[in-house]
C-alpha cells in the first residue's frame, strides 16, 4: 500500500468528487503522505509499507477529528449567537437535543474515507473493513441526527401549533422506526457487499415473520392514524374505557401505548388498537361545552302521595314560587283549559291535583331560578315507572360549568334542598326500616310520648284523611 498508487484506480469505490475537489484532495493526500515518509525516514522505517500505512491512517484520523471539532465549534458558536439575540424556540430545541453535535460527527469519517482513497490501495482487507466501519458509522450518525430532528419537529408542533392536542407522538415514532429500518438495511448491505434494493426485494420472503414480530407496532401505527385522522382522542381528554380501570385524563399517546392518569392517581396503559377495536367514552365535548349533566332520582314513598284539597292549596301558597303558580293553575281550571296540553300559559310542568305534581312544578321553578343551572339546555322534572322502592322522582338538567368540583357542589346543593323541602309538601323519601324504627314503633305502641323520640317522620299536612297534625307523626310511625 504505497502512497499515490490506486488513487485513481480505486476512486470509483469511494466518494465521487468534482474534478477540482478531486485534485485538491489528491494534493492534500500527497502532502500528508510526504510528511509520513519524512518521519519514517528519520527512524529508518520508510521501506516498511505497513508502518507507513498505519502512520498515514493515524495522521488522517487526527486531522479529521480536528476538522470535525473545528466545524462543530463554529456551528455551535453561530447557533448560540443566534439564540442569544433571537431566542427561536425551534433553534433552542435543536440545541437541547444536541442535533448539531450529532450531525457534525459525520464530518471526521467522511474526511478519513476521502483521504484514504487517494493515498492507500483499497485492495487490502483491513482497509476495506476499515472503510466499511466508517460508512456504517456515518449511516448511524445520520440516522440518529434525522431522528433527533423528527423529535424536535414533533415537540415544536406539539407545543405551539397542536392546539387540538392531537396524538402526534405516535406518528413521530413511526417516522423514527422507518428511518432506523432503512439505516439497518443499508448497514447490512455494506457488510455483505450487496445493494440495499436487492436486500429489500429479498425481504418479501420474510414478510410473514416480520408481521408476526412487529404485530403490536403495526397495529399501533394503524390505530394511531385512525385516532388522529378521526380526532377520536387527544392528549388531555378525559376518557373511560369499558372493561378496564381507565378513568381519567390521557397523558400520552405513543406508537405502542396510551397512558391514562386515573382520578385515583394510578396510571392505566392501553394498546392503541384496543381503543379502535373496542369502545370508550370521551368527555371532551362535555368539557368544551362548559356544561355537565345532572340526572338523578329520589324515591318517593307512594303512600305519601295525596290529592290536594283547597285547604292544602292555601297552605302551600306560603312556599316560594307556589302562590302565583297555584293562582294561575286555578284560573286555567276555572276557564276549562286543558292544563297539561301544550302548556298555553308557559307554566312549569306540574299539577295542582296531587302534592307530588305540585312538588314537581316547584322543583322545576327552583331549578329555573338558579344561576348555576344552564338555561339553554334541556331541563325537566318527571316521575318514572314505580318500583318496589317507591316512585322515582327524576331531575334532569345541566350545570352552567363543566368543572368537576363546582359541579359536585351544585348537584349536592340541589338535592339537599329537595330533601329539606319535601316535608312541606307532605312527601316522604322511601327508606328501608332500621332497628331504630322497630324500637320507636314498640315505644309508641306502649303509649309512649312521641315528643321524647328522635328521628320520627314529620307529621302529615293537616286535613289529610281527617288526621290531626298533632297525631300524624304517631300514626305514620
């Protein structure tokens, strides 16, 4: 391996340079070889080609590292100067990801390959493998740099332009996998001296094996594309997945997993294709609407539902909202109008026939008066089919906020108010008998004084079934 031999003969095996660059590089390689020969003559080793070749390679590697370090220093200096005066977020992300450091690592091996071709014969096995190693290093550094660039682009878009919080991380992971796959094919082609195109054509025979090995990744790619294209899932969405413990906010959507931070501070990890192949509930539209539904029931004791008498209507007029409602309902009745068809006077849905119907109207007017209830959404009060536990009294409305804690407070306030106002309409909530009820019943049957007991049901309204108010509590017990 003598300097100058094979410079042109082996040029096709390496990097093809323009004529001017070719001559310049050949000139530099000749100077370096002259330096090596000068040094070896001093030590009397000029005739040993192996020593000359090794010293030449060492010198070239040293120069290549110096050139790479100089270019890296210049590039990073320029980037720091730019970000210091104009802190572009994208440029800062590239710096934090060490993109410029990784891309400049390609320069030393390229310099070594170019200079070796013009000074050493590439027929030597050692030189061939050394060149292969350098090419593989270049391919890996380039793939690593491209993947870093993909990560930076994803972070930049996700932090600034991804206002919908679409799951872009999975797409970035797909791109990284493709880059490494291509890099791996090229590296294998370098090792076995085969064209990458020929290797890709030969992979068709292993397609079934590859699909089996990368089954989860392939399904994850397909599911990620479906989730993104159909806008089914975004980072930050509150989801509930049937058949799993997932009930919380989505924190990450990647190629192989969807991470959900549950409300109990635990994390559930799901494969993306399980969300596409199955079903899940997404509360995003509820959160963005600024409202949240209340749909709950009270079970009213059917024995406490009574027809209303004029005496009772007069008593109920003292309850808020009731005086005007009862007056207008009586006017409807006296005018012979159908009270519950088309609601011609715009009154709340209810009746003055039973205490439960009147209570239904009261609750509707109470909800309409609350600023915490949305008055642009559906709001009604009704009774459902009677069960063994009583008559279900349902409240259906929407709060004027979708925030969790205020929602729970509004809901609690409404049902606490309903529980407190029920006695004024002579209604009971259905409750199963307890041991205390049995003791109280025995005490009353022995002519005990009801005033000494705690927790007795409130008395009936006067005039119902002819039972005086002072005896109603004992009678109900």
